C-alpha cells in the first residue's frame, strides 16, 4: 500500500495544475498566448545563434569553424520565427498533444491501480484517461490540417486533462486509504484474538 501511495507523486499534481492554468489562459487569450510562446522560443533560438557567433569572434586561437555558420543560421531562424510566429504554431500544438497523451497514459495506469485496490468505478477513470489520450492524438493530428481544432478547444482539452488527472489521483488515493484502513482494522482484530489466546 505504501508503494501505491508513493507512485502518486507531487509532480503529477503540479503538472495537472499547470495544464489547467495554461488551458484557462489559452481559452481566454488563444492568439496572444501562442504568439508570445512562439516569440519566446524564437528569442531563445536567436540568443543561441548570437552566442555561437560571439564565441567564434572571441576565440582567436582555436576557432571552431562550425560556430560561425551555425550561429548565423540559428540567429536568422530565430529572427524569422519572431517576425512570423505562426510558422511554428504547429510545433506548439504537437507539444500540447504529447502532454495530453502522456497524461492520459498516466491516468490509465492510476485507473488500473484503483481497480487492483477494489475501486468499483475504476472503469470510469479508464474512460476519462482514454478520452484524454484521444484529445492528445487529435492535437497532434491537427497540426497536419486534418482536424479543424481551434486554440480555444485546445485550451478546453488542457483543462479537461488537468481536472481528469487530479480526479483520478484523488480516487486512487481514496481507494488506497480504504484498503489501508481495512488492513489496520484486520491487524487490530488479530492482535485482540492473539491477546485473548495468551490469556
């Protein structure tokens, strides 16, 4: 039982809370959020490129020949993405889809943990997990233009994913506590029986 409780880690709860928060922000400001996120990535790429160029200039003795061309390429790509953030929005959508799918797998694992601990409604948890995985796949597929998912719907999917993960964790913890309590009660009864025999 202790092993089961240890598997329900704080990182899963923090991850679920982050998904809910980002999902709400995406629902309220879909275009602004994706633009800022893409531009943030662009700035990082441009900085990496600039660092390589500066590194090439500063190294007077042993210059790495690849630093200059690679740095220039990264810098130009960063500037291009910053000016046209929509060019990598598909990559952002893929990232969100992967997160949703992984959380779905995690929720599925917790659902089976709940089943092994006697939680009768474990199949409901499994269905929610499968739906979360389906939303993740839909986000990944949507980047190829097959499905018409708006960013607002992606935000809704993130909120659903976070809430579902928190709900599954709470049900698993409830089932684990119930089993632990039953074991403790059984141990107490056995101790009483043993004490009476000794008398």
